[in-house]
C-alpha cells in the first residue's frame, strides 16, 4: 500500500508535492490509498503555474481549472448575491439549466451543498445551515466539530458499492452526535478560525485535484467570511489517488526545471 501525507503553504505547492509523492519509481502505477493533502492557505496559489497547467489541460480537451473550481463554489455568482440565502435561491433557480450541460446530468457539487436531495423532505440547503450554526457558536460556547456537509447520497453509495453514509443532512441536527467527493466536515478552533476536512472516494490529480483544491478553498473562505470567522486550513483525504495525465509533459512543471513541453 502506497500512501503519503503532505503539508504545504498554498494550493500550488500542495498539489505539486502530492503529485511528486505519487510519481515514484517504487510506485509504477502512480496511485495511493488514504492519501492526505493539507493546505495552510487554501485561498492562495501561483497564477503563473496555474496558467501553465491550464494550457496543458485544455490542449487535451479538459475543462479549464476555473470551470472545475466553479462546480464546488460559483465565485462570480456569489459576488452578485446578498448572502448565503440569496446565493442558494439563485443557484437553485439556475440548477435545472446547469444540469443540462455535459457531465452535469446528476448535478454539481455545489448543487448538492445548497439543494441536497433528502429523501423525506424538500431539498436541504446545507451551506446556509452550516453558516448559521457557525454564527450561533461564535456568540456562545464554542463546539469545535458539529458542522457537516454531505455530498454523496444513498443512491451514489448503491452504485459505487463501497460507501457507508452515516450523517444525514436535515435529520442529524444535534450539535453533538453523529461521489467522488463524499463529505465536507468543518471545525471551529479557539482562535475563531474555521477549518475543513474533505473526503474523496477517488481523486484524479491531473484531471480534477487542482481545480477541486481551488474550489474548496473558495468555499471555505466564503463560509468563514459569512460566519465572521477567519479561514483556516484545508485537509483533503482521498481513499484512492491517481496521478493521471501526460506524465512526461507534467514532470518539468512538477520538478520546477522548466516550462511544460509543447
């Protein structure tokens, strides 16, 4: 079993470190199990590096990184909204159209956050609920870990065959108690910083991970700002991580020895 834990300052450094941990001679299939990537400042990355990575991605027909990030947090839409309730309302209005785009027929990650398909009630706005709970906690006795957001549903688990979904959005509302992206857990520390721990069943490093890190960092920053807290660290756990993509062209970027090959 090949695994690793990396801790870096920003999105770019964390992604590079994780890819290099997978690209090893003793790991010929470039995969890892239960990998951990911790990003101290998930709102920051190197724009020059991102542009180079984007150039290689789009040349291979992949979505731009901004598009990947927007499936987790729609930055442009959020900037035009008065707050979380307005954001959720407007996104829900747009959601039927968004689902018509290729690859979105089952919805988007952000759609699951503001319109979670609960079985016994109207779709749940998990994002607004989490922000409200964090706001309430900052005004009184602070409970560190009671802020959960589900992304996978029971249907996803049945299709994948290997997930156990425990926390149920809209039902498990006690403060204490109990797909590739399955779950987002938020923690509040004594310094009024909110941190996120995120679980992926599987993570493709070239196709998705960098854009996912960007989107998750923006989501965390938004939650923190709306709850009048500081943005903390982002920790991403992948049950299965794979360094996909054109490895020969990627290596110059991963080693810092030059620009990507044309």
